[in-house]
C-alpha cells in the first residue's frame, strides 16, 4: 500500500545474463543490489526480475566452447526453479523467447510497459543490475531520458576503479554496491562454469544451485 510508505520511493531491479546456468552467486548479486538501494537511498525494492539472455547472445559468448552452451529452455527452467521459493525474485522469459537478441534498453522498456500496465497508479523506477565491465556499453543518456537507474555490484578493488572512471554524466544514475563480504571457500567457488564442470563429471551440484 503506497499510502503507508511515506516518502519512500519504489524500485524494481532488472538483470540479464547468460545464466548458463543460474547459480547462488547470481542471486547474491540481486540481494546485494536490493540491500544497497534500501540502505543508501529512499527506495524500497518491490522485487527483482531475472532475464535469461537470448540463445544467440549465449552462443556468441560461448563460441569457444559450444558444447557448454545449455539449451535455452533448460536455462530458463533452472532459473525458474532457483527462484521459485523467493517472495521478491522472479524470472521474466521475455528476452529469451524473442525472435532475435534484444539490447538492455529494449529489456528495460519492456519492463516499464509491463509495470505501467499492471500498476498504473504507482510510480516505479527500474534499475538495471550489471557487472562493472558492462558499464562502458551502457548509455547514461538513454537511462536518464527514461528515468532508469543502474546498480553495479563489485568487489572492493573493482569499486574504486569504477568510481574513478565514471564522469558527471552518471550523477544520479548509478549506484555502486561493494561486495566486501568474506565468503567461505564453498561459496567463493560458485560459478556457472563450476556447475557445468560438475555436471560433466556427474558430481552433485546441489551446493551450487540448491536442491530444486
């Protein structure tokens, strides 16, 4: 109920990636992004949308090892299983089911239309979650024109470099969330490649992706 929130503003986090497959570390980035927005600003995050990338995008990224490219419906199903028990995370199949690959602005515009259709009386700002190496590919002008934001979750050494590289054009558009937690060895080793390696070796992947 917006009337009970006072001066708080509403936000939704949208992130896209290969998710080949989705892992607990991917989910951690969304959690840290939500935590940072709510602690460093007046925003309350209503939810997060995870968007598995289009098959052609994933084929391009894994062109050196095509046998590790999971079928799109498998990537989508795994992602849906990973978030099925979450109250604030969901998977949006829009991007992965298009006829061609879509860029980040098309994904954000789609999300904006969906939110306006379902919640016409509530103003929600959309934040694009990405890695630091994706920032050069994002136009601050495009974000500003549509009132989108950007949130980047990085390790401390990356954070300093990223902040130094950002110009005035990014003022008010980007939040840099430091992931300075000391992870245990099991968590720090979680990656999509580790999942694929364990699958090929017929080893358990439960610690990496959960029971579902």
